[in-house]
């Protein structure tokens, strides 16, 4: 019986998700799209709750009602210029963590630079470089960088659990060692 790992690139507008088994076969990936429905704090809160509900619906459907072994979430990008968006993203990020914890699902948080290091070998790289490296090394093709990042997060999580899809190179080994401290 296959186990599952989930990668989440959380966003208010387009959350990327990727659900794969422990052999690296993707069972589901895509975007959860959301638009603001008002400017009140209540509207913001409801939007965040809806995004998280949609995430867990995708997980439940794709994992055949079995809990995933781990969910890997991209950490917050603190260099965001819009502080209102950063606060909302933090709310989305932490609400997702709280719900995972309540359900007994382990999770990892991976900083954006750490994810880039795992995929590109360096802590730098724009979205197109990430997409190219993912396609070149893993054969996963997506026209959306959020979905590509969620795939990358799942692959990184598998490697951290000792099930790498390919033999890790030195930068990946460094990332895996760092992430194992969270487990």
C-alpha cells in the first residue's frame, strides 16, 4: 500500500498543491484559486478558511481518505512588499499548520531559499530556472510555478524521509540534514 506526501505552495490567489506516493508518482496536482470577496477582516478570514478547506478536500480525495505521511509547506517570503498580504499569508500558513497538527499529520516548513538550493544546487534562482530544473531532473512539467514549487516541496519531503527520487547531490544532502532537525 502506497504512502503519500503532499507539497503545498501556499498563496492567497493561487495555492499550488502536489500529492504523490512514496515512489514519486503524482496522484494529483494543481491550483486552488481564490479571490477576495470583500475588504472586511471577516471576509479575509473566510477566504483563508475556504482555501484551507479546499486544500484538505484535495488531500482527502487524492490520498483515498488515508492521512499523508507528511505535508511539506513552503515557508513565508519575508521580503514581500505588501505587509497586508504578508499578514494574510501568515494567517493562511499558520491555520494550515494548526489544522495539520489537530489531524495528527506531520509537516515540514521549507524556506524558499532552501527549496531553491535543493532543486538548483544554489539558494538562488528565478521561477523559470526552478521549472527548468524540475523538468530536467524529475520529468515533471507544469506551466505554473506554484504547481512546480509544490512538486519540488513533495520531492524534498520524500528525500527527507529517506526516499529520494534520485541520489542526492551535496547541496541536497545539506538541505536534507537541515530538514531532518524538524522531524
